[in-house]
C-alpha cells in the first residue's frame, strides 16, 4: 500500500512500513513487478517540485522487504525492470546513463541511452550516444554493431524485427543498414520518406520499395 503523508509517502507491505520523500507510482504499485523507485530525500518542500525531484537521490526498492536493492542515482527510469519488461534498468548519474541489472552494471556510461530495445525487452539491442553520435550495441555481447550515426531511429532490429536499422551520417539523409553485414543496403532517402516508412515500420518492405523506386 502506498499513501501520502505531510512530509512524503508511506509504503506499507503489511509487515513493515517505511516513509520516503517521494515514490514513483510504478512497478509494484501497478502489479508490474516487485520493485519500485523512491527517494528518502525531502522533495515536497522544494520550491520547485521538478527541480526537487531532479536533485534527489533515487534507488530501487523491493516491496517484499522495503529494502534498497540498487545503488543510488540522480534518476532511474521505470522502464525495464521496474515495469517487468526486462532484467535491465537505466540509471543516470552525473549527466551520464548506463544499463544495469540488480547484480551489476551491464553497459558503459553514455551521454544518452534511448528508451526502446533491450531496456524494454523487445530485443538485445540499444541505441547509445557518445560524443554526439549514436551507435547500436548488443547488450549480451557488448559489441558495437553500427558506424557512428547522427540519428537513432526507433524501428527494425531495435524492436526485434529482422536485422535492419535506419542510419544517418547527417543532413537529414537516411539509409537502411544491415547489422549482420555491417553495410548500407538501400538507396539514400530524406526525412519525408522516413516518416512514410515509420508509418508501417517494416524495414524489409521499405527496402523493397526503395530499391524499386516506389517510395
């Protein structure tokens, strides 16, 4: 049970109750997993709630024990572990992001890791951004699967659909890239064509249409 009190929130699992400064209404409270995200810091007294939450220190807790089961971060996304989608969660610390399990850190630190893919259980891949460029990585092997791209399109292999992703070296010019061969396999196309492709999201079909000049 989760309820609000004057100075924060109380979580009561029937055997124990703990007061937190703030609790995200995710995970255990929605029947998604046994985990929830909370901070012991006082957030309600902050002059600005969003700034108070940003400056707090967050961790993952187990509803069974009400004990902390992760390190402390500047922010933790509820995607993945907490929502029961995968064993991974994304923690942010000092402006960097990485993917973790409850046992260990799985990826390097990145400037940004996109929401979909391995984190949400759709594939073993994720888009990670370093030094202004995105690349696709395999969370199981740690291998970098693409060149450095200026884009990170949510489609194809990232979502568990085949071995193709959309890449771009800049100037809003895109192409289809095969992560199995490490090669560009389509003619280039512009952002308007990309929007049309993403309406159906099938990169195999898009490749056929681009090759035939139908897009």
